[in-house]
C-alpha cells in the first residue's frame, strides 16, 4: 500500500515538493489520514511539503522570510474569533480546528490564516505533521 501512495505522491510532486492540498487529496483517495501521509512522505521520501492551505509555509524562500503569505487580517468577524478562541489550548490551535471553523463559517482557509495571524495564535499541530 505504501508503495502505491508514494507513487501517487511522486506523480503529484513538482520539483520535489508536494502541496498541502495534494497531500490531503491523496490521503483521502487512499483512505488514510493526513498525518499518516505526512509520516510516510517524511520518513520514506525526499519530497517536502509546500503551499500550506492556511498560508503558513511553502510560498518562497524561508531564509529570505518569504515562506509565509499570511498577513494579519484587518477585520476579524467576532463570531469567527469566538469560535477560534474556544479551541485554543496554551496559545495553540490545531490546524484541523482552524479548518473546521472555516467550514462552519464558509470562510476561505487562506483568510483563516490571516485571522489567526491577527489574533496572535500559533497553529499547531499541522495535520501533515510539519509542525
């Protein structure tokens, strides 16, 4: 099974990188969790993840400070803030929880990354195990 998944990963990878969206799609297609595909990719390949759906990494050179594309949101809807803050533990909010709030309010994931940034929250753990 892992050989099939790794083949799918290689088919979707671009220049040795697999996007977060593609990783989630492959995981769903093979009936495994995002964490399982993250572990498989990290432990059995040289492929790296990029283009986080919350905008937190993979959009440019990290050494140049260009990896993240999030910017603090200028306006945070109070109901979204309340929903996010209810899920915070020790200053962290799991990526999955941010996605669930985005779905609840039909809000774009990249926009949620901006809201999280404005609220000063740290997203972790990542569903793929990147952080």
